C-alpha cells in the first residue's frame, strides 16, 4: 500500500540526528552539518552528461542518508528500469512496482512535486522506499528512489531528498539541452562534410574528419574541393575558432562565400582577401584560419595561400614527407588582408596533404616540434591517398586528439592516366 507524503520545501539536511537504536529521529534532533549538504550539492552536475549526473545524485543520497538509491529515468511517457544504483541494491523495490505505483496515482505523481513512500509487502522485514520525482520547471525526467531498512523518513529527511532531487533534475535538464545542441551541430556538420565539391578526374582526393573525442559536438573544421577551368582544382581546409553549433554555422558561411568567390577563378590570395572582406563586415562572424591550394596537374604545379593556417606537407614518390613554405597572412575575419601566394611543383605520384591543427598540436608542445613529427613520417612508395590518410591518422593517434581534426590528401594522375581536362 502506498502512502503519499505532501512535502513543504524546506532545506533541512538528510539523516538528521540518526539514533543509535535505528529509530526515526525527531525533527528537532541535531542535523547533519550544513557542510555535508553543501558538498553533496556541489558534487552534482560536474559534467554535462545525464548518466553521470544520475550516478552522482544516487551516490550523494547514500552518503547523506545511507541505505540504497537509484534513478528511474523517464524516457517518453513512462519510466525505464533502474540506473545509477548506489548502496545495497537489495533494498530497492522492484522497478516495475515503482512504475506501477506512479501510474495508479495519476499524472500528478510524475508532474507535481510529490514523494511516495512505498512500504514493503506484508510479512516482509520493515522498511520501504521513498520515490521523489526529478522535476525541473514543467518537465519531469524520472524518479529518485531511496530505500532503507526502517520506517518512513521524517519530514526533514523527505525535504532534503526533495532538495537533492530538484538540484539533480536541474542538471539533467541542462545535460539534455546540451545534448540537443550537440546533435544539431553534429547533424549540420555531417551534412556539410558529406557534400564537398567534386575535384577533376585528373586528381585523386581523400578526406577525413574526426571530431574531438568522437563526440557529436563538433566545431568549425572543414575541407572543400572546387572545380576550376582547364582541369584545375582548388583544395581548401579551414578551421573556425571554437566548437558547437555557432562554429558550425560560421563554417557554413565561410564555405558558401568560398564557393561563390572561387567561381570567378581568382588567384588563391585574392580569394582569401575577398573572404576576409566579407567576414570582417559581419560583427558576429568568428575568425577562421584557411589554407588554399590551387592544383594544376596539367602543368605539374600548385599555388598556395594561407590565412593564419599551418603549412601543408608534400609526400614525394619515394615516401618522404616535407613541409612546403607558404606566406602566412592573418586569419579571415580580421579585415587586415595582406595575403600572398606561392607556387610549387607537384609531380604525378606526389601527394599533397592539407590539415587542421588538431592533427598535430599537443598540449604544452611547441608547434614546430608538432609539425616535425608529421614531416618525419615515411610512407611506402606507390600508396594511394586513402592509405596515406589512414597511416597519418594512425601514427599521429588522431583519434585521441585534443581538438577536431580535418585532413585532405590529393594526388595528381600522370598524363597517361588522367582524363581529358574539363572546362
């Protein structure tokens, strides 16, 4: 039989003055020091992960009140099974019984600030469980279940559990909002990265994108290829400062302006200049670094220009790697301009690699040392662009990088292999 406790919300510490004989203390008995409550509240929501928050909540309840605690998260219209169990799990009632008790009391059981005390079945040892809704604002995210081998909690105990549940629910709300934004940013980024332009048939191109930590939350790293006249292809890699939805939106804006400007077939440094003019005219646009490489397989050359970006690496036909010098101008969006181009030879069979800083940078390490690590790699002769990227990602442990990674590799065909130039 379920007995409901209508609570008035007063922050009185859990477990106030627990008696040695195990009895329920009176509300006037000494309370647990306020520092214990403060520590418990501070230990909630240390991350923006909902499962972690539930674990922290259950542990905090057991530390302050003893017994056992768990969370019955609400997914859709009904609670799921127990999660984040802390303490002696044998004390907890069957999760199906908790869910059934909540259903029989009507919508208010899950949508109002109420707690239910579920006594054990007749003939069982004394004890029961207090079920406190995890409610924040107008949303209820589940139930905090606390059980012990004793009678119903005192009013101060019930009030304190309600306070912990309320704080935990607030952090769960933030975690779900963060997850929604992350999912939106990830969907946007994947949609953009899944539709790069197509290079000319005389150029093999491969692209890899690795979000930091494998998370859905992504930033502004991107790669692009744009077909130009006379069999030439413009290769692009860029990095908008920051992470998340805002960075992904700005990345989309930079990418759109690049496609529009590149269609006029300007030299790379003039493309950067116009992109900088557009970005600096928008007050909310985040700065970005960018590297352009206009590849002309017919002439066996490439023209590079950089807006604050790291230099590319050239992999020769014998498998060696070397950094290519390129004049570096300020990042896009600063309005400073001052970009220049440099032309290098790109022979058939050689591979040009463009990348964002997440591929090489490591915390506390000088960037020159980081770049030297990439240039020190050696590759088997004759490997294709996909194999080269896999080797780079593996040997530099890019899957555990501290920032997003975008990397592009391109190799021109020899004249006997290439298709007819398109215009």
